[in-house]
C-alpha cells in the first residue's frame, strides 16, 4: 500500500493540494524517511499518524524547509516546488502550527501576526491592516482573539489560535498542525476541530499530525500511517477503525483498552490532608489538597498541565516541601525537615516515576545500568564492601530488568539518551516497580511513548495494583486516566475539583471540571 | 548652593552622561537582539584610542571619529563572529574583547607615539569644539531661562546632541519600524523569527553592528571631546556602568536616558565636592564615587521593580529540529 492514491473528498481530476513523491531523508545511519509518497486532495483534512520516531516530524520539517530531503520532490497544486527554507514554504502557501508555539511572549497578538510579513519599514500600516484582517478571520472561523492582548496573558488555546491566524494572515492554503491537542482541554480541542472543519469547508487543506487515534477518527477525511520511517498505508477514515490504525502503526495487534479486573481496595495506604505548596516565587500551587488511596487501587489525577499535579507528585516524592499532613500506612511523613527528601520517601516505600523522565528520571548521558541503580544505589545487594559498589551486580540486575520489561536494545552499557522514549520510560518504570513499593507515584507514564510500550507500561501498573499496592497516576491524557484509574480526581488551579468513578462519568463532565467549573454545577 | 552652581553641576552632568548614554544605547541594541555584550568597555576604549590617534595624525577630528567607529566595528564584528556564527559563549567573547582592547591600545600607543600609551594632545580642528547655539549670547542675561539655555543647553560638542537625539530615534526605530519589531523578537524568541522566514543571523549582526558604531561614538567623544587626547584605560569602567544603566533602564531608550543622567549626576557631584556637609553628618567623597555601584547592586537585587532581560539573551540560536 506504499504510495497510496486515495483522493479525499473531491474528484481525482483536480490537482492535489500537496503531493510528496519518493521523499527520503537519513540522519547518519538512521533512515528517518524512506521513499514517502502521499497525495492530499484540496479541501480535505488529512491525518498523519504514527508512533514517536516514526518520522512524522521529519517529514513535516522537510515540508516546511527545515530539512532538505535526500531524494524526492514536493508537488504543490500540480507544480514541482522545491522548498529549501521556511520562506519558500510560506510563499508556497504552507502554514505550520508547531507543537511548541513560535510566539514572542511579550508581544501583542497583532505584532506576532505581522512579524516577518510586514508591509514596508513602518509598522503602523501593517498593524492597521492586520487588525482588519484578524477581525474578518475571527468572524469567519470562530478565531476570535483580542488583537491587543499580550501572548503571555493568553490561555494555551488562544495562543494556538494566534498561530493559526499567523498562517492564515500569510494566506496559507495548506495548514499543517503538529500534535495540536497535547496542551488543550477537551473543550478547547473540540473548538479547534470546529475551526479546522470550517477552514476545510472554505477550501483550505489541512494536515493533522497526531498520535491520538480518536482525533483522527473524528476529524480527518483520509489518514496516512507511518511506521519506522515508511508510509505503510493511506486509507479513507470512514473505511477504517481505530483498531486497524493501531495495528498498522505498531505492526502487530494492540489492545487499546486496558484489560483489568475490578479493583478490590483494601486498607488505606495514603492520606493527604490540607496539603499546601508554594513555589519559589511564593505563588501557592497547591491550595489545600485532600485525598486518600487504598491498597489495590489506582487513583487517577486528571487536569490540564500546570494545575498543581506536578507539585503534588513532587511533595509526595520528596522533591518539594509543603505544609499539611501526609500519612503513609497511618504514619505521618516529614514534609519540611530532614526526612522530607527523596531518599527518605523511598525508604518509606514510595516509588516515583517522575513526569519528565529526561530531567528527573534519568541522567541521559549515563548508561542504562547506572540509571537502574540511581536512588537505590545504597541498596545492600549493590555493595561489594563498605566503600565499593558492586558494578557487576548492578549490570546483572539491569540485564534482568531489561529482560522482564522488554527494553530494546537490551544493552546495559548503552547511554540512556540512546534509547527511544518508550524504552527510556521502561527503564524508569522497571527501576521503581521492581522495588515493590507500597505506593507508586506515576506522572505522565506514556508521554512520548509509542503505543506498543504504552500497552506494556499500563499492564505493569495494573499488575502492581493487583498485587495490592496503591498507585497515584497523574496524566494529562484523559483517555489514559479513564481506562486505567479506579477513581478519578480532577485538579484545577491547585485544588481537587471533584472525584468521579470512571464508569459513572464521561469526558464532557471531566472536561468541565478540568476547566474549573465546579462539581456541583457540572 | 546657588543657582549658578546647580547649572554648572547639571552642565557637567550632561557632559559626563553622554559617553554613558552612547554606550548604554549601544548595549541596548545588542542585548535586545539577544546578544549580551560586556565588551562595551573594550570597544569604547579602542575607539577612543583610534579616534585620538587618527585625529592627531591627520589633524581632522572627523577622520578621527571615522577611525574610532571603524575600530569599534572591528571588535563588534569579532564579537558577532564568536557569538552568532560560531555560537560561542558571549560573556567570554566580551571579556576577551576587553582584554584585547586594553592591551592593544597601550601597545600601539607606545609604538606609535612613545608617550607611555598616551596620544599627543589634540587642539583646534583635531578636537570636537563646543557648539554655541543661536541666540545663546542674547538670551544669556534673561534671568533663569537665560543661563539654562546659554550654559546648560548650548555650548556642548556635536556628539552630545547626537547622543540625546539618538534616544527618541532609538525608541522610534525599536517600537515603530519593521526592523525594530524583528530585533526585539529575535531577542525574545528567535525561533518565532526563524519560522516566519526571517534570518536570525542577519538581524543579530545588524544589531551588533549598530552597537559597534555607537560604541565608536562613545569612545571618540571621550578622547576628542571630553578630553584632548587618549590616556591609557581612559574608559575607566564606563562600559560597565553603562551596562548597569541598561539594566536599570530595563532595556528601554527613554529609561536609558534617565539612568545615564542619574549616573552622570552622581559623577558630576563627586567631582565637584570632595565631601558633602549635610550639617549633621559629613558624606565622604568615596561614598558619592561608590554610589553608581551601590545603586547597581540595589537594582540587581530587585528593589526597584523587576528588570526582565530579553528572554533569549546570551543564548546562541540553534534550530530545534
């Protein structure tokens, strides 16, 4: 099914808005893109889906002139169009909305929109024109943003609209969005998709890059699947299913739904009472958190990133300090003193898979076996004598863990940075779970992790629960919370907005809670 | 303290603040584009030397000014090469430039003139002379306004007026033009400029070149207007005080004018009075001399509002993917 020739909504007689022919790109020995061909019909939404490292971002970078392809050509509106730099991409009518916005934080919306597309040396005229154009676009596509607001005062959803406006102001006909919903609440995401559909109906062509199957199914007309640098299939969305797409992405059958028996909660393991945390600027990040987790239970914390979830994990994990009460198995934990550090927490039986594994979970330049020992390097089985560590023992232990957790490649001497995101996460999860903790803290366990590894990591978390342990799961992926958690608490602005049971709630209700609409009103 | 004394102190404030203001505006362009520059001092020094040397050799202060700007531009180019093209550490490059200027000026000065690093005294057309503004003589007898106009406003060298004119000019350039928008953007988020199809490198080089030219003016002013010739290490830390003023000014042109005038006033007062008798306590001169530095520490400690530097300052731009 290599270079498929499915035209979207329109007849195949019209030239494609964009067509890639045999694009290849290698970075040293790594073939990031191998002979990629796609055709995207004008006025359609085309999804590109694939695991991390499948080559989606490389392909889009080639389209936007960041990289030069080793081979192949780009055809726009039936014309071969070389794209050596971003300038040419813009001229060819391509607009890009990056995953990490390219906005100047202390500029106004207007200034950001005209940056690089000014008319003449004096700004006043460009600003006046942009103000008019923005007002028109806002009316046409629900893209309303205050043109004089500073970017830093805008919500993430609005910032994304500014990025779209930037592209439209440059008269982009082809809009590429790279993982656009990662930072949005469900309501914001719905709004975005409404905007995209509106744009499509006006004849714009949209390429949506994502790893979320649900978004592909709901919004796209056609979808291409990438796996390990190749385009494995292009299909009509209406004629496929999430299961089929997942299988195409991974190359084998995947269980999308986590298989788990109902929880059988036992005694209370963790009790948190009125927990408050201030950050270094003195801003209160946790404003009185109360929660309990029992043995054999997974408590999922849902919420948009930045509403205090990180701080909660940090206090529980002994990285940050706080005020309030935390009891583990009935014993009160030290929150400010000598025993409030990570080492003491581990000794107490709390293991922590941190949100950002590359910063807190691993030392990227160190080898896998060294990373496997971190935090537990005082463990008696790793010591040769009072002064010397038993490196052979650690390496052997690492090999064993790599086998159990299917880390690939299973080479203990490889530096952490040389593993893929999923395998890095498996190393961290292996280190923490294998200590058999009473309470496991997990933050964003599957961020940047491919589907195959997600399935595996989820199974491990459920297995730990079934072994009668307590799990606190923090994730911004609502799907993950819904399928994994036995109870869901939603955080907003440093508070718990409400608790729900996964089978008695829905995404809409949780989305409202995530946006700060209180439980009673929802 | 009578009125005439106040006018005299303010007059010398303007003269002493001018090199600070030129250097401060110089730093403003570079740092607003994301290139930190602690080499203002070195660029001023080499410009002061080159101006005085060329003016002494040719007898023309204008050729001297050109030579000063050229010398300063060379060092600015070096800083640009190190920190923009080769993505080196901007602080280290700046330090190197300061050392280079300090050594080079003395070495060349001794070699060419044999006066222990000094250049010959400049006079006549080899110096910037004070300019008397129109009607200065006829308005002088008018009470209050007369002395203010004829002594404070009139009677400075052309570079003083240029420096002051550069304040509104810079504000206009930064906030009202395309170049200014891109310059500010490149210091805040170069990726935004890059993805908009504009060259980050080009804008940063342009900013660094402006810095070079302004430092050239500052240096030339020191040796051909304020003094009559170059003396070794004659910048005496002015480049660093200008940096402090830049932070105090929150990287804004009008604030820079105010900050430099304040520092100029402190210097003028400390030169005029050996010690200040407040009646109940004597303020020693060392205290007034130290005031700019004390002020800087107070500013940096964040007591007077928060100075937020350009967000991408000090970091070479590397494409993300």
